[in-house]
């Protein structure tokens, strides 16, 4: 059961939550891999929380489905160095943390609806 796996991850002695090792705001990624998760898109369509995230690489070797957001970065213009610095500052050295989403390649071209 996913809830039991999640609870175990949060209460494990090595967990930063259980150890109380954070002295301030931090990014804590909790990941539970499910052996028999079924279809992630089916699961995602039945979730009420937003935002909903779905990502699959070209071969579908990596498939991620999730809900909620720990942080959101927005830009009204092109994705420039300042935006990349903002992303890097939030992620820090957390190797498995990710931002999912997208940016327009050319902000001067009107998007088709």
C-alpha cells in the first residue's frame, strides 16, 4: 500500500523529518516506487489535487505522475540566466529533485490555440 510505504519513508530514523535535522526551510523529496502501480495516467485522472504532473521519456522507460508542487518558478519572458539561477537555488544539491513543465522557445510568436 502506497500510504504505508510513504509513512515508513517519513518515519525512518535516517529521514530528515524524523531526525529534525532541518534548521529552516528545505526541499524534501519523498519518493515511493510502486512495483504494480498500474497506469500512471489513469491514477492521475482520478486525483483531485492540483497541479497534476505527468512526464514520460520518449521510450517510456521513465514515467512520472504526481500531484502538488513544492515550488513553482514563473517567467513572463524568455527563460534567461536569472530563471536558471532561480531553479538552481531551489534545487540546490538535491540530485533527484526535478522541475516539470515547459517554456516557450520563442516568446515573440503567438501561441496557437
